[in-house]
């Protein structure tokens, strides 16, 4: 017999969790909103479950504090937002290729990117057969060489969209490839190409739709890149896209990662720790086993390079990180005990560990670290739970 009820919802803070600081997210959104001119809209990029932060919660907060558009990468992500009752306009930033997808776009009121000329016919046919008009956002490839119609042909396709029943040109946009680079030269090459398309459309006397070009880095780099809308992801989550763009806005990290100690043990000199015994104690040590591992988004490649915070003190992680658990050296933290909360990303007292720190160690980017927390960790709204130390008998 199938059991449908019972004690099946464990305390989300029993083991390991991601904490979302909604106040920080609201403050970041407001800071960005204030930085933009009144005529520039803010599209919040919340693809990949809002970079691991939880798309529905993030959508609700950013829309309440100044964002007017949402951007996602897949139809499934858009439908999740609509099912949660989110009504704001949604731009699908990646391509769709079938009539069934277009029908779903129309049904859920999701606005697609027009990234290839051929899609004009697919979109128009599908929309016409349903007797509807599909708003489309024409993506101009000005140098990213990913999605988009090459800038030299884009104006022709703009004209065609205007002539095609069943389609409405909602925006014309492009994506910057190097806006976080200390040398901004190629950003302006891309902008010039974008401007060429705009000028051609103007010369033909066609109306200009909404124009947008900047991601977080572009927004911070130069107000001339703002146009009618900016598409911002990383900055909303509290990180600058590059060191030279830090400090322009007062951004605060939104995501914290915490886990509890599940066991404390003393080990003798010569004792090996974890798979492969890569760490051998050279003195009597006290270890804390913590209930978080690589299946939760703590990359195994951080093994022996990670630090964590316990009661405001920084400790090092030893041995290989395993799927569900990792070990910390708590020899110098005599008060460490089972049930205590450990911070992997976040602040305790004046100590802070950021996703940027992890990215630097891993030789990757902050975006990738944040997107890693999508699978197993429950998300909790708020700040560090009190009491910090759970009493255990
Ligand atoms: C088309 C597009 N616009 C905007 C963004 C947001 O970028 P960022 O997170 O750097 O602000 C992305 C993210 O990759 C994107 O693909």
C-alpha cells in the first residue's frame, strides 16, 4: 500500500541547507534600480533556478523591488514561474525549434528569442494557425558567436518580422562577450555593430522596438550600454562580475551555505582521513564530520583547499570531500560539538567566505559555483538560525 501521509518532511535545517537572504536580494535589486535611468527597465535573469537561489522566490522578491521583466533559459523554467502565479513578462533567452514549443510559449505567455532567420517562418506559422500574435525578441549576434542573427543581416530580418502577420517585434537585443574584461575595447566593437543595425532600421523608417545589450558587467561598465533595458543576473545575487567592477554598487551576497556537524572524533598521529587517505594526521587531532558533500554542490576539487567557519572561527577541511560528508580540523575549536552549524559560504562575525573565493580556488567563475547548489539542498529564507549551537544530550 502506498503511504501518502506521515512524518515525511524533515526539518530543512537538520542537515545542510542553502539560506537565501531576501533582504540582501531586495537591497541589491533596489541599488541596481536606482543606478538605472528612469527609462531603463530591469530584466532579472533567473535561469538555472535563479543561479541556484530558487527561481520563484527570487522572482517574487525582485519584482517587488524594481525588476519588471524576467529572463530564463528554458521553457520549463518559464512554466514553473507561471505555475507559481508569476505574471510578469518572461523572455526566453535560448532558442526553440518546434511548433509544439511555440504553442506552449503562446499558452504560457512566454516571449521567445528569435535567434535564426528560419525561426521567423516557424514562429509565424505556429502563431497564425492558432490565430494569435507572438511577441519576439530578435537577438543580434554582434560578436558572441553563440545565438543570434549576424549583425550584417539583422536589419533585413527586422524588416521581415514587421511584414509578417502573426509576429510582433518586442525587442532587439545583443549579448556582450567580454564586458567583464579589464580591456573594454571589444565591448564597444559589439556596441558599434548593434548601432549599425539600429541605424539601418531607422533609415528605413521602421519603428524601433525596445533595445537591450548589457549584462551585469555591461551595466556596471558604462551607462551608454543601458539602452531601454538591462539583463542582470550575477549582480542581483550580490557579486561583481570582475574585481575592477566591484564597489560601484553596494552589492551583498544573497546565498549562504550551512551544514551541521554530525560527529566529532579524536584521531592519533598517523591516522589517515577519507577516501584515498590523502590526509594523514601528523599530531593528535580533533575532526568534525559535517553533513554536506559534493552531491550538494561542494565540488570535490575543493578537497583540502576549503575552509569553513565554526562559531566565527575559520577552520580547514581535510581529506577528500565525499558525496554527502566532509571532515574539518577542529583541533583548535574546543567548543565544536555535534549539531553545531558550520558555514561553508557566508558570514559569521567578521569572517566571510564567498562563492568568489571558491571560484578563485577552483579556477572557475562565480556563476558556476552558484549554479552548483540546485539539487539536494533545501532552501531556507532568512539568516543564521538561532541558537547557533543546537543543544544535544
Ligand atoms: C543573454 C543573457 N543576458 C544576460 C545574462 C546575465 O548575465 P550576468 O549574470 O553576467 O548578469 C545572461 C547570462 O548568462 C545571458 O545569457
